[in-house]
């Protein structure tokens, strides 16, 4: 009786021994190969869908940035109604996206856009309101950090309303009027 075994070092013998008693590395490699073979037919569609989604998001971001960065197509009388819509959204905020609806440092409130307004009470009021609204937005952002616990304090609502009241006063003094609806 011979207790020694033949330790054949050929590739096929080592491969058979590895398949009989696989190591963790062998299991990982085989699992990876099986997954690649099974999932390979789906990969091109996933990649094209992902690429399309990223392209759509980039295009949407460009459109949003273009609509907010240039102020040449907007006349001064449109700033106050725009501010009013944004502040009403903030006052009625139900989540962080409503509270941070817009940045009052960029877009129509950007310095380069505000300098295009005619000098006077109206442009000063708009610039002051943008600064105040940005300060309010930053100061009370902690109260509306989570969507499940978004509560806009009354003090913040009063400050927002006060900022908009000064804008509406300057809006009226500048001779602007809101467009009439059909019911009026």
C-alpha cells in the first residue's frame, strides 16, 4: 500500500484540483464570469439609457441656467412678480426644495443683472429685497432642512412679507401695474 499521491503539476491536474476544492478567489472569479455572461446582453441598453439620462439632465440644467442667467429678455416690470412667486413658494414651503426654490444671489438677483435696471427707488428696492430674501433664506434654512419636518416660522414669513411690501411699493411708485386678468 502506497500512501503517497502523485502531485501532478500539469495545468489540467491543477485545474481539476481547484474545481474539486475551490478557493474563495476561484469562486469569486467564476461568479464574476457567470454574471458577465448573463448580464452582457443587457449592458448596451443600460449604457445608452444612462447616457441619454445624463444628456437630458445636462440639457435641462443648461436651459435652467440660460433662463436664469440672462436678464436681457426680461423687462424691469417682470422682476417684482417673479420675486412674488418665489416668496409665496417660500412662505408656503412644505420641504427644502420649496424653501430653497431659487438662489437670490444669482439669476435676476445677480449683481450684473441688477445693474441693468434704471437707477432709482425701484432698482434699489429690488437689490435690497434680493439681499434680504437671501439672508432670510440662509438664516431659516435649518427650520426646513428635512421634508418631514419643514416649518417656516412666523417671524420668517413676516420678514419675507416686509421685503415684498417694499418691492410692491417701489413697483407702484415706478408706474408699473400688474396685468389685468380677464375677470377684472
